[in-house]
C-alpha cells in the first residue's frame, strides 16, 4: 500500500494533463503490485486478530476443560499427586508455557502462516497426548481433533485445514495401532478395559470414522471459512464505498452555496450545512435537535399549511430575522424526504439569502421611477426658470423707478426673494433631473468626508448639539466630482441631524467591501416606518415642516450618474442607517 501511495504522490508533481497521464500509467503499471500488497495487508490484519484470539481461547480452554477433567474423571482417586494428575498438571503447565512463548514470538516476528502452522500442529500433538492419557480409544476428548481442524480452517483456509486433518488422522491412527499391537503401553483404561478388549473391526471402524470426520469437518469448515472471509471482504468493501459516498455527500452538502437543512417528522432540525450557518448566523450546535420554529417561524407555518407529503417542491420568499437581529429576505423551497418505499420521513429545506437581491431590485425600481420623473421634471424646470428670469429682471427695473412708494418697494422685495427661492428650487430640480457627470477627479474619501464634517460641525443650526463620531479607513479612493461628493455627504448629514429631536449622535464610517467603498451615516433619531422608507427618494416627499423633499432624491440621482448605490435601514424609534456604495479605484500616482 505504501508503494502505491509513493508512486501516486510522485505522479502528482506534474502539470494537470501530465498528472492525469502519469497517474493512469502508474495505476496500470502497479495494479498487480497494488492488489498483492492490498491482499497481503488484509491477510496480515486478519491473521493477526485470529492468532491473538486463538492464544486467548487456548488458555481459557486449558483452564476450564482440563480443570473439570481433574474433578470429573479422577474424583474417586485419593491422592491429587497420583500419576494421572501429574500428567494433567504437566499438560496444563506446558500449554501455559507455550502460550507465553507464542506471545513473545508474536511480538517479535509478528503474524505469519508459518507461525500459525506451528501453533496448530503443536495443538494436534497436545490433543493426541491428551487422548492417550485419558483412555485412548475410549477417551471423551477425541472431538478435540475436530475443534483444532475448525480453527485451522479459519486460520489456514482449505489447504491448511486438509493438512491438519491429515496430521490428526495420522496421529490418531498411529497411536491406536501402536496400542492395539502392544507396542505402546496404555496409560489409562476405563473400568479396567484396555484397547485389547475391543475387537479388531470395532477398532478399525473407530479409526476410519475418526479420519472421515476429520476430513469432512476440514472440507466443510474451510468452505464456510472462505465464504465468510469473502463475505467479510465484500462487506468491508461496501462499507468503504459507503463511507466514501457519505464523505462525498457530506462534502457536497458542506460546500453548497445555498443553505440546506433537513427535518424529521416532528420538524426537528437534523442537518444544517455551512451556508445555512452563514445565512442565519446560527451555528450547527445551536440548531441541531431544535425545532425549526427557533429559526424560521414563517417557514413552519408554511410547512404546516402545505403538509409534509407534498409531491412537488414549493418555492416561497419570506422575511426573516438573523441571530444578530438584522432583518433579511429568504428564498426557500421545501420538499418531502421519503424512504425507498415512499413513506415520508421528514422535509428537505433549501434556501438562499435574497437580501442583496431584494435591495438591488428596490434600487432598480427606484432608478426607473426617478428617471421617468426626471425626464418630465427637466422640461418643467426649464419652463419655470425662463419666466422667473424675466420676472426678476422686470421687478429689478421697476424697483429703480423714482416714484416707487415704500409699500411697493417692500412688495417688490418679497417678489424678488421668492423668485430667487423658486429659481433655487428649479436649479435643484434640474440637478435631480439631469445631474450630469461633473468634473471627474480622484477623491480620497477619508479627507473629503473629514472636510465636510468640519463644515457641518461649524453649521450654526447644529453646532454643539449633535456630536459626530467618525471611523475611517484611510487611503480609500474613488472617482467623481468633488462638489458632488460634498453635496451627497452634506445632504446625508443634514437628513441625519434633522431626524434627531433633542440630543443624539451621528456615526460616520468608511470601509471597503470587495471592489466597492461603503460610507455609512447612522443616527439614533426617530427612525422611519416601512411606508416612509418606500417613499423617501420620491421628489418633494418630506416629513419635515420645512423642506423641499429633494435632498435624498438629488443624492440618489447623483449616485446613479457614478454607478453608485444608496441603501437604507430604519426602524421607528431606533434611528436610521444610510449605506452609500461607490466604485473603488487604485490610489493615483502622486
């Protein structure tokens, strides 16, 4: 296995195409080697575990079986140190000593087939000697040959089990023959009956049946052992495939850009991926095992109304609140999870954060609306400015007449003042309708905002009443007309100051967001309702006693000319936040 890994790693050091060809070549060249190494590794692990179990069970068997034999077979003997007892003691001690030797060899050399053959072969000798000392042909321990053959088939497979069966048959046959013909003196008899007391056909029958039993057990047990091994290998292969499939599935779920969660039949969350954590702000530990209503109450109501057994996936958009309290928009689809037999077991919920999309959608609608109004307003503003200019000029000429009374002069002054106000309003309206690109320059925003804030702090209306807190990232540049920059910032600051009744604070921050610049103006004033938010960019809409309602409209139109964007979040009684987005540029070479 290590050889295969090394060759694959070496092949990975090339380019993508070369890597593929080298990888395929390496696989083809080393396939047989890899299979041999893999099988050897499996056999090594398999043999190691079985040998350890064999050594452990041998000790248990020796202690229990031989100990019980001392109590049962020799209960009528008066002395515990008679020759039969001493032989059994010797057998038990020999098994313990051999087990210790096996353990030492196993730790030094590791598992091997030769080591397994040695252990099983010595076990046959141990069984043969046990049968000899416990009555030979009349011994009750003849079945131990079959036990040895069975675990030999597990360790050594068919070839090894047949070899051990042959070894057992030879040992048993030789022992019986030697005793029957008087060459080997019987160690013990049952009720005074020796092997010579049996007829020759009976002895031959016992030997043949024992041999046949050994071979039959060897054949059957080895077949079962090999079948079990094949099944175990197939099971491990399928388990490995399943683990790989689960790993791939988990990787796919984790890597998805869309949020994914699964629910059981009780609407308890059972799966929650990384994207779902990012969208909602909740971690997996906070969600798993909890009701879905803890995260998306509206989703639960929808699921309850549509039912868990729907045939099609439903798509729905809903407003939701993140963990940090911010409100966003969620688009989700819910479908039923079913077992292979069609029984529903829960629901699958896939969702995306549509907040940015919704904001962009509102922005586009606002732009289209203002563009239509602007086209109409431009013509009207021009038509108003021309008569106003004529009226102002005429009034100024009349005002120079000698015979103008004080009352008439006062009235003419009022007319001139209001004409100027109307002219200013018309100019603002023209700026809203057709802002123009202005004189494009590179603007360092932190300096531009600081200059505007300095002027704002010195304004007579808001001086010493509303503190301004600033948090800027320096060396942030954009490209626009500096006059438009000041006008946009001034209108936003003016709007924030007018929203504060009494004491309050304005927070101004500057930071970068990918390739955009974000300027945030936040106040802790009276805030706005949803209806007000939907109309604040409409021309002439205002909630103030004195105001034209063009300030934010002009800001919006100016930003449009620079491909910028203005977003607003507000709640009544909790203040408002205006986020201004402009294109970021690299610092110019000074």
